[in-house]
């Protein structure tokens, strides 16, 4: 009975060995088949916002601004004191002569009373000196007194006249100060700012209100240090109101501050409308467009197109034939508010990615798109497509979001 059992065990082991060998052979064939198959497909092309660099004479710098009155005097009391009443608020329309605020008049009234008393005393002294002078003149004519005695009384009379004039002047000053206790609007306009409040003690000349005088309106802009050198008085610009998009008004630089603001390090400029009948309201937001300036021929690209790594500045250029990316080193000039000039490394016909540059890699396939997410044919598109930097920055905010298909600006031509 033992021999059949042993025979079955040997037979079972041989069958298992055969199965194992067959499985290993099948695995080897499978591995060989995998190695001989086609490689995995590359990552799909991703949309990329592209633009061509623009020359400075074709590009425009944009500066945000605010509609202001041409004349904005700071109004303050001509004497110091405590503000007892504030009669207007910011935004109130006032007419010439309107009382805006009043000072406590207790001290002013006392000074006025003292000036009146001084005036009365001076008038009495002058009246006495005048009568004495006439009496002593008669005595001198009768040789009762000497000429020197008469001259002494005449000097007293002259002194009384001077004292009377001084008292009259002091009274006028006191009256004026009493009138100065009321702050009045010098012209028609709107209260633009309130710089003091009732109960506050102010010095003479300290600003209490800012009055926006009716009449001409203009745009106030702040220029960065690196740009102020190319601005001149009378330089033509274009103005667009945020409340009227697409409607552009002609303007010019009317005023340019010679010194930078100590806090912002910017230079204030005032832009006047060529046509004053614009109908712009105080405080409205506006944009001032300035042409490229003196750097004619120098290319510029949005700041969002730049990438810096290990001290090197570069951009991603799209091959128009293969639609792949190539990292290109560039030399740039002084950074401006929204664009940067490119001194070397780019050609006007190059196509540069302007959004989501931190997600790109060398040789990556892309689908060039414009701001409306429309695919571009780089070989047939002739006009330069320049996105606004603010939109490009917003488009590149989140990886994997719509920024990967970030829109570009419309063609300028």
C-alpha cells in the first residue's frame, strides 16, 4: 500500500514543477512584450497665454489716477483757538461766504473790549492835549510862557495823536480777529476733506477743511522714480474714466512735482483734460495712458512673463512650428509698473508665455491662446497680442485652474 502513495506524491510534484516553469515562461514573454510595445504617450499639451513683445513706441504705460479739482485750497482760521462749531460735512456744497466753522469767542471778545477801552482812553487824552495846546498857544502869543514851554506842550499833543492812531489800529485788529473766529468759504465748491473737529484747539493757519473749487477738473497720478525722467510738462496723454470704459479723452501733463513723496517715493503729477466739458465727478477713478516714450525700438513684455532663477532672468519662448517651449535668457532694463523693457535676448516676432510661467518646463508642448481662450496659429498670426499685466497676473494665480488657459489681450491691430 505504500508504493501507490509514493507514486502519487512524485507525480504531483512533477505536475507542480511543470506548472511553475510554464508560468515563468509566460511571465518572461509578457515582460518581453511590454518592452517591445510603444512607449507611453507624452503629457498632453496645455493651453498657454502668449504675446509678442512690443516696441516702446507701440506700447503704453497705464497709471491709475483720481479725478481732482484743479484748485484745492486748504482752509484754516487766521487766529488760533478752540473750535466751538463745525457747520459742514465732507461732500457738502458751499457758496462763497458760507460759514464753515466757528471758534470759541470768549478770548476774542475780551481783546475787543480791551481795544475799545484803549481807544476811549486815547480819545480822551487827545481831546485834553488838543485843548491845552490851544490855551498855551494864546499864552505864548502874549509872551506869558516861553517858546520852549509851548514846544513841550506841542510834543504832548503829537504824542496823543500817535496814541490815538495806535488805539484805533488795535481796535480794528481786534474787530478783524473777532471776524476771523468764523471760517468762511472763499469760493463756491465742495468740501473735499475735513481735517479738524469741534472741540479741537487749532493754531493760526492750521488746515481745517480742503475745498474743491468749482470749475476745471483734472487727474492726479503718482509716477515711480524710474519713470519720472521721461515726463515733461505739456506731454500728451490719454485718459479713460472707469465709469466710462472705452471712452478715451485727450489730456496733457499740466504739473509735475519736483520732489518725491517721502513715504511713497513717487512723484505727483496733474493731468489736465484738453476738453474741460468732460463731466467727471470728484473722486472718480481714472486711468492715464502714456506712450512708450524715449526708448523707441526697445521691446517690452509684461512683468508676469519674467522668471528668475539663480540670478538669471529668463522667459519661455514658444517654437511656432513645434509648439514647444524653450527657456530663453534675457537682459532687462528698469522695472516699470506693469511692464519691463527687454534689452537683449528677444526678437519682435518671438512669442512669449505671459502667465503661469512657474508651471512650465523645457520642451513642454503648449496650445497658444489669447485672452478669450481662443487658439492662435502662431505662423499665421501677424499682429502682436499684448495682454494687460494685471489680467495676466490674475490668470497665473492658481495652478491647475483657469490660469492654465489664461486669456491674453486682444490683438492691437
